[in-house]
C-alpha cells in the first residue's frame, strides 16, 4: 500500500519532531497481540516514509470510540 502526503490529512501525530499524517482512522485489531486488542493506523511523513501508529485501549466502552484509547499516548513504528 502506498500512502501519499496530503494537504488534508485525516489526522496527525508527531514522532521525533516530525509530523506524520494518518492515512485512515485507527482500527481495533488483535493480530499479533496474543489475544489483546490494539488500535492501529498507517501514516506517512513529508519525505514519503511510511509508519504504523499504535494505541493501547483504555478499557472504557464508548459508541464512538472517543475514549477507547489515550489518543495522545501512541507508538510509531517505521514500515
């Protein structure tokens, strides 16, 4: 999947002082988590480098997932 830097990102996070644009909403997945759940979204920086951004769930239930994670507490992994 190729992700391109956009003038209208769906969201951004900061990693090592650089802005990473999210290519989609975070999605709850359990792949590779030993049965746990993690929220993931792909992102791209201005240089075209791709990343995977992850958030741990808080355990709070919400219909709109607003409180599903501490959205300011994330990990960024290069792809």
